[in-house]
C-alpha cells in the first residue's frame, strides 16, 4: 500500500455536508495503515477535541485543521452585489500549539466578524494569525484553482507568492482527482504552476463520506441542508461519487505518476505536532475584596465557610468542625477554592436581587462547605449526604455545581457573571442536534418526495424508546419491517436513513451550560455565533469543555422556583406572613395531599404514574419523598423495586438484611439500595473503604467498568473478611450491591428536588389559590397545561374568573372570589401591550362605553386585532353592549378615538360630547351608540372564546351533557395514555377537527381522522373505510358524540382510538346507562326525606338498576342494590333526586 496520509476530511461537523463519523474516520485510517489523519471541517473546529482524543487512543497522530472560507474582499464588506458567493476555500493545518491557537482565533473571528452566509476570514486576518499554520490550496473552490480555470495565471502566481509569504514558506498546492472535468483541466495547470514556483504538491481526496456506496445518501443529506428534493433539477449536486475516504492504494492509482504528491502527505503530517495538555486546569480567579488582600483565596474561603457554619447551626459541634475542616482541606488541595467563591458570589448576587435560587441539585448538595456558604440549602448532615460523591480526593475530576434559578430571571445571573469576569471570558456552550431514528426518516422521506402521511405513518411505527436505532426498530417490529420490505420506495428511504442516522444536523445553545475562563475564551477554545439567534457559544460541546481544563457549570432556569416565589408574593400581597424556607416539614395536611395523589402541579410528582404510586406509598416524611423521587425512573420501575419498597414500608413484605451491619445504612429505604450514597456507605462500613475509594467503586458499577469492578470486588471481599464478615456473605453482599447499583440514584439530587416538591405541595395545601394562580401564570403559553389546572380548580371548587380589562393583571391573580384570568394568556394581545394597558388603567377605569375605552388607549399598541381578541375573551364584558356589538364597532371606535384626540388637540369638541349632567345615562350618551347586530349564539361565543384563550372558560359546549361525558365515558381522555394497547374504550365529547381522505389501495373508499375533546383534553380517532359510510353524517366539526373503539398505542405519547361505533350524544344516556347510584348519610336522615326519595323512585320506573350507597357514622360505605325498584335515568328523574340529595350524591353509570 502506498505511503499516504489523508489530509482533507470533512466529518459530520461540516454540518449537513460531511457524513464521516469521527470514530469511522479513525478506524478507516487504522485499516489503511496511516500513521496520521486530519480533520478539516468547513469553517469550524467543532469536532477537534473528540477527534484528537479518539485518534490518540487509536495510536494515530491527529492533524488538526480547518477548510476556511476566505472572502475575496475584506470581511467587513458584506451587503454588496454578488457578495453572497464571494469567497474561496483554503485548507489550514496547525503545525504546533501556536498554530492551534491561531486556528482558534481564525475560527472564532470567522463567526464573530466575518459571517455572511458562511463564517469567513480574509487575507488580512490570515496575515495576522498565520504563525504555526500550514496552508494548502484546497479543492477547485480554492482561489488558485479558480483563477487557473478562468485562465488568470498571472493572478494565480501572485496569490501563491502571497500565501507562501503568509505561511512562511509552508504553503502547498493540493492535487485532487474525483473525475470532475474541471479538476482534470486544472490538475495539470496546478502541477505546472507548482514546478515553476518551486511549491510542493500534495495529493488529497476531498472526503465527505466513508464509503463509495454512501454517495447517494450524501446527496440526500445535501438536499436536507438546502431544503430541496432529489427530484429538483436545480438542486445543489456534486457531479461525482468519488468523495469517499480513500486509502493509499487507491490514491496511488490516481497519483502514481506524481509520487512526490503522495510522499508529501507524509511530510506534511510529520510537520503537524499539536500537543494538547488535558491535565492543566484553567479556572477563573475570584477577585478578593480590597479589604481582604491580607488573605489568600484558601483563607478567605475558610473564613467564609466557618462564618456560614455558625449561622447555619445553633450549636457547632466538634463533628461539624471536623467535617468542615476535612472538606476545606480537600478543596484547598485540589485548588478549587476560587471555584467555590465564584459560585457563592453569583448566588449572593441572586439573593441580593431577590432572584429565587433552588436548594441544591446534584452531588454538590452533599458538601457541608456548600451548605455553609449558602450555595445549597440542604443540610448534608441531616440527610446523611456524602461529600466524596461530589469531590473525591482519590478520583480527581472537575467539580460540578449545578444551580437552579427562577427561569424568568436566569439571564440576569448570566449577565452578572459576564460583567464580573469579562464578556470575553464567559459564554454559553454549544450543543448538537442529531438525526435520531424518527427525525431522519421524516427528513429523508421529504427529500424523496414521499407523501407526508406515508412518511408520518412509517415514523410513528418506530418506538419512542430513548436511543432506539432504525436497525433495532426493524428487528423488533414485524409490522414495520414487513411494510419496508414490500415497498421499494420505503426500502430506499430506510437505506439512506440508516446511513444518515445519528449524524449531527444542527448546532444550538445548551439550555443551561456556561463556561468561565480566567482569560479571554479564544485563548482556549473557538467561539461560534448562531446566525439565527446571534447567541455566542463555544465551538466545543459540554463533554469536551472539561477536557481542556475549563470551568463549566449549569445555570438552569427552573419554572417551579418562579411558581414558589410568585405564590409567596401573592400571599404577602394579601397581608399574610409566609417564609417558605422555614415551613414545617412534618405538616400532616401536606402529606395527606401526597397520600391522596393530589399532586397535579407538584414538582416531580404530578405524572399519573407517580400519583398512582403515591396513593399506594402514602408518604409520611421527606425521606419517603426523596426515595420515591429516586425510584420513579425506568430502571427501578422495570425491576419491581418500587412495589417492593411500598410493600416493605407497609409491612406487607418482610425487611431482610444479608448482614446486621447493613441495617443502619438501609433502614430508611426498608432494606433496599436506592441511593448511590448507600453503595458508598456499605463499602465504607463493611469493607472499610475510605469514602473516596468507595466512590470509585460506585462509579465503576454505575459505568459498568467491568475491569475496575473486578479489581474493586477483590478489595471489597478482602476488606469484609478483615472486618470479620465471612467471604461467602461478602460475596452475596457485593452481588447484591452490583444488582442494585445500576439503579442507584444520587441522593443529594433527589433530596434537593424532594424539598422543592414538598414546598409546592405545602403551598397547594395551605394557599391553593395563590399556588394555582402562580402555576397558571408560569404556563401561560402552554394551553394544555392551563386546561389541566382549570380542571384542578373545578375539582377544588376554586372559581376562575374571566379576564377583565379593569381587574386583570398580565398574569393570573388572586381575588376574594377566586383566581382572575391573566390578560397575558389571551392570544394575539402580547404581554408588552397588556403591561402598557394596565399602566394606563387610571385613564379608563371609569369607562362605561366601548368608544370611551378606545379613546384612552394607545392605538399603536392596542390595535384592531388586540381589541378583537380582548372582546372574544370576555375582557371587555363590563363595557356597555354585547360582544357581537363591540366586535362590529371596532373600526368605528378606533376612528372615533383618533378624531377625538385630534379635535382635543385643536381645541374642538365632538358633537357627542355636548351632553350634560353626571348620571350614567348621560355619560353613555356622550358617545355614539353601538349598532344593533345579530347576537352571537352561545356556541359561537364559546368557540371564539376558545380561539383566543385556547380552551373554554365561561362555559363548555358539553356542559348540557356533563353527566353523560363524565359518568358514561370509560375514562377521561387524559387517562387513556395509561391504558394498555387494544383496550376497548368509550368516550363522549365534541368533534373539534376532522379530515376525510381516500384510502391508498382504493381511492373510491374513504377514511376519517377526527379529534374528540372532552372536559379533560383531546385525542385523535380514526374511522376506517369499512365503517365510514355508516357514520359519515356524524363526522362533522362541532358535533357532540360518543365513540367506542380500541385504543391504539403505537406511539406512547399520542395514543389514538380506532373507532368501531359512533352515536349522537343525546342518545348516550338511554344507550349506555345501566344503573343510578344515590348516596345517603345514615346519621340524621329523616323519615320524610326517605319518603320523598321513595316517591320519586316509584314514579320513575325504568330499566336501570338502583344502587344505594349508605355512609355510616363510623365512616363505612355500604352499597346496596335495590331488588324492589328499577329506575329511569332521564334528566327529570336525576334532577328531582339531586334536588333532594345534592348534586354530588346522585350519579349515573354505564
């Protein structure tokens, strides 16, 4: 095989252009016996650290480079005719650390200063940052090949001379041969030019994919990038299938007549010797106050920690002092004092500015120093949390403190950090979106012009399992594989999709990660500027920030903290005292709420599955909540750990310990290993591991590092034996740990979130209006979540008052009568406009007439569309006239207002303002009367209300049939996702959307897709062709019906009902009602009342069974079926019974 190194390779980080995965590139280089290989992505260094590490691990020299976009004019020149494509390619390789750092500068400046369609640099920047770089002329899009193709040889000569000077003699002419006509023309000219100017030539292959057979998939990828289709004759297309990674033998065949071009690749690779130091830490320095210059940073941290310890504990015991000193010694030794002070500083900033901060998340909550400094608010002593789970002196890693802030004010914290440490030293972190299994099928399907519905059906056959691959989906779904094999088009789709699957699709900003450096960031890494959002981020992703020694941390926006803060503020506003930090953590009513599963809106505990488990668990302590929070994850759920935990808690299953020494460690979790910290405790107590050593065992088990586990197992067994524990018992204990360690959760994290959950539950229990108002305010843009909370209000008998321009805030607020709907939740009005309107409320607070209101508002902010939405939402109902009248008068009212303002400015008076007197009638007569128009029907009023609110508020079209929908449906629609696939269901509701399509096999037959909505939510339903004709007349939007069918759960997130029967809702009661249930309270029941009930029942003979539930004074419930009477369940009978017994004591049932 010819001696050759591939120096021109585009990985997947040449976004939607390169298809080479880095691991595949390294493996191919190994197979080709290359001692080195290069990465040269288009205009960026995204993949450099991943490439560098994987290459070294494979014993291959990594050559770091970039194919730069070089502007033909200075990068400051942008918006000029023809400038869009006015750039060329130039290959840059780093010879040493100076070159690597200059490459970082150029890659950053290309985005920061030169971005215009592409991240561009120019010759001036090249001259400034050329040190340590080696240049190559690139592909036919390079300036030198371009000039030669256009017969401008003299200019090409000058350009070569200039680049030779810029790169201090290290400039090379690239020779390529992909069978492209222009390449063949220019190849000889390049060789001639190189010989004339004594410039070395280098043979390269412009690798964009790994295998020749990937060429077509690469074309599909280019179509995804350019948003075109394969059938588009104008699509961007590369006229060769030779852009695959070639080995030395293949390159020898192409360039055998120019052996030096191949040999020079070895020379170039030998010149490139970048050595990155992954051991060096580049942490920011905390600026000590001037008054503290006598202390070093360790001393300053120690003093702050000791002061904090005194404020945290009423009595500082020797044990506390010892723990604090130990932690400080580790922190000082690991040189992390600055880190802790940096974090403390921005948390103190949040405190000073009333920005809510979470109690702590992740392993940092195990640190007493963190608690003393106010970084966390969870007592690690009380909750038995371990410092070594956070910082392990025996396994040195960068500390990782993640902080939750109020999601509305998170940006204020980031801005503070930037001001404190310098804008150029702080930025957010990049993240890459990849083409996962479903997404890539949709992308490729679009490119291949396959109908959307077909692609959608195929995509939805792929399970939603996290990390699932197309290969796995095909292997495990007979239906999917059968469809693919039977259709050549689908087969082609999946072939391309499997090649593209997992490839990087786009770059975006990580939701939480930021990086802080001691010097400008471009001294360490390249920066990226998102052209769509203008956000600056790192070019290296989160995983590789720590590798280069930089401090990364998660500054998260947590919505729940905002909810807690706003709830407390509303409580204070109503004149009540509440300090959420000092609420009792043994509140009986709060735990009763958890035990009832009444946790809608409760942080981490509101899913239906979790609520079911809470009802079984009946938690009584924060520790129970902490454990439940840790257990409610796929691993423990799938292994029956949760059920086992619950049975042990209630004494339904015996709690057993393999050895007595395990009892104090596992007592709080009823003998089950729930937490990673328990694994560490077991290793420490039984095998006498240090906590640092125990953390290494925990880490090995969690990561399934079997080699390290084998090593630690022997140490564990030896330690147990020395501790007088039999080897067989020790073996059993280790196997037990190994079994559960994979499921073990970080207790520090779980405790922190259990604390937040308890706070929200306490608020819901004792201040339900404030809590629900704050929750709805935090979800104003999420209609589905507002609907859930509105139903919760109904269940809790909390009235939700309609929006009112005179009373509502932008957010939801609490009034004596209930919760007032927030104006900001109305669609099309804008929160900014509503804030401005509320500020001006004083001007129109006495307005009675619609024209008068319009006269006092800013028409630039409150335009026709805004007024229309306010009217439809009912926010102007307190003004004279109906909604229909005001809607019809909008334009006239605005024109009147404009004219009135103009007349006032001229000193004139409108004819309608000549009335006198102060009475209401006279006040109204000052303005033009509203015209008589056709009033909106009740249904139209509700429909328009839903359009602007996203749901029905003042009523519901189904209100007339509430009994039918609530009692005769098998489940509320929101409860259907919990059911098993193919379950028979029956649901009443209103059809809010419908679509009728022809079937693919027989266009003469039809299939219907409809959306059914009840009081809880909506679901899609499908009526297939065999039943379509029978029910066609009922498939009309706004029709109220009952449907019966089978639940289809191919998609876990969106189950559907396959319809078998549809009936009009008015027939539901007579069709489905099987019994009437009445509830009586035995104590205090008068004979006369019984006689009245008996009279109603006797006069309402029918076919339904009568069931009587009797509630005794002892709290027992006895249900008796009447053998004497059968009853009619019509409206008249039910109404009479409810008048006697109360609405909730009479129900119908199917």
